[in-house]
DNA sequence: CCTAACTGTTAGGCTACCTAACTATGAACG
DNA sequence: CGTTCATAGTTAGGTAGCCTAACAGTTAGG
C-alpha cells in the first residue's frame, strides 16, 4: 500500500501478528502445564539439566552438573530465582547440589534418577496433550507449522545472545 | 522409521518441537513485556476490551462494555482474577465499571480514553521491539513464519471451545 | 596481605493466579 | 406472591515465580 516503506510496514504487521499468536498461545501452555505434576518452571529447569548434564558444553574435564549462574542464564531468570527453584527440586528429590571441586564458591546441580524419570513422564504426558490438539489440523497446516518451528527457534536463539 | 504408526510418531515429534518452541518463546514475551509500562495481563485485558468493546458480538442492543465473566472467559482466567485486574485498571484510570442496566447483578467494563491510548502506545512499542527481532531473519524465514501464524491461530481457536 | 571481583544464599516484596465463602439479584414454580 | 435455586461478581486467604538488595564465602591481583 505504502510505496515508501513497504518492508518496514510488513515487518511491523508480521511482528504484531506473531505477538498476537504468542499471546494467545499462553492458554495452550497453561493448559499443558495444568497436569498437576511438575510446574512449568520446574520442568524447564529439569529439562535444561538433562540436556546440559551428560556432556557439559566445552568443559575440559567431565565437571558434572551445571552451575547455578549458568542455570539462571539458560532459563532467562536471575540467580536468586534459580536458587529458589533448585531448592524445591532438591527437596522433591529430583536434583542434587554438590560443591564444585575446582571452585569452592560454585555449586554444581545434577539430576537424580527420580528427576530424570520425572522429566520423561511429564514430557510424554504434555506431548500427548499437544499431539491431541495438533491432530485436528490438516496436513498442510501441520507442514506449515513444522516449517516455521526452525524459524521460531532461530528467533529464540537470537535472544540468548 | 516405524511403519505401523508413522502418523502418530510424526505428530508426537511435531508436538514436542512445537512445545519446545513455545517454551523458549516465553523469554521473548517476557522481554517484550518488560518495558515497564503495562503488565502483560493488563495489556491483554485492555486489548480484549478494545477488540470487543466497539461492537459487542451478537448482542441486540448496543450494550457497551464487556461483562466480567466474559472477560475472564476470554482471557482464560477465573472470575476473581479478572475482577482483580479490572480493579487495577480502574484505579489506573484505564477502564470503567458500570452497572448493567438490564441485569443489576452484572457489571459492564469499558475502556476510558486513557485506556485506549495506553493500548495503542504499549502495542506500538512492543511491535517495534518484535520487529527489531524479526528484522534479522531472512525473507524465507519471515515467509515461513507468516505462513504458520494462521495455523497457530487455528490451534488457539480450538482451545476456546 | 588486603582489596576488588565473583558465586551463591537469604530476606523482603510484588504480580498474577487459584479456591472457597459471601452478597445480591434474577428466574422458576407451586 | 413467596420460597427456592441459579447466576454475577466481590472478598478473603493462599501459592508460585519472579525481582532487587543485602549478605557471606572464595578467589585473584596489586
């Protein structure tokens, strides 16, 4: 419509639509998280520990576990919030806190067996619910969604930096 | 891989990926909402009032405003939570509560001029931030995202029912 | 050493949500 | 009509998750 700034106006429109979609998706997330097992925050943390746990990034030695500060950064929260969640997970027997041998200030957090199992169970259940929702879509819709997921992943990755 | 239930396993995989994407997108939403103006919940409510306000659904007469129960349903929260937010908006001068002339039990909520302006401002700002994020994508990525938005909208619509 | 930088915990506070209990109005029916 | 049941919203009390500020212990540098 506007010849002077077509790109910008399209970008803003896309931004608005995407925002709207995410805003509404909060219901969906809320419904998924309402299975009364693990809270969203706790599952996120457990999952992160699982992903990062086995082979921690670029570390030379096999320093098992993730440091509190790193957890906070990964989850996009402040350190005290991470501590709070970690303590809850620890009390629930899902995670363990151990001193870092190479730096006595630091704390290493690892999943327990129970934690690992809890992640698996919770994820399965939520995936099943989500799959139920997606099952009502057409094949084309699912294809479009699948094509967009890497893009959304790229958007999210941008924010980590 | 598995010939017996290829559709189901694909569906579950898609479900998992979509869930993951939404989970990570929470950062993005949080960042957008951290502009220190209106909280996410309040902006959602204001926006809903704006959308529903002018021409309320299938109502015969021009009953202006939205009822508290309807607001709660639209936002996916319980009535007391809606009341709470409405009171905050009212105190901030962004919304008004009036008795429903046709049912003295009911309350009609409408935006004030200030509320309308606040929605506009907050949305503009957040759209700009989001546009900034999206500007780093390739054209193909943006196209894929745009194609998926209606699908996500359809998913969200499913939940309303 | 002694100070400066860093890691994590504690303390206190806020928002947004929930359930349960209450008030007031409307509607149905004998 | 008047009692009874349903509906609309508010109030009260509680929880989860996040934040900032203040604190304690550890490491590293001058």
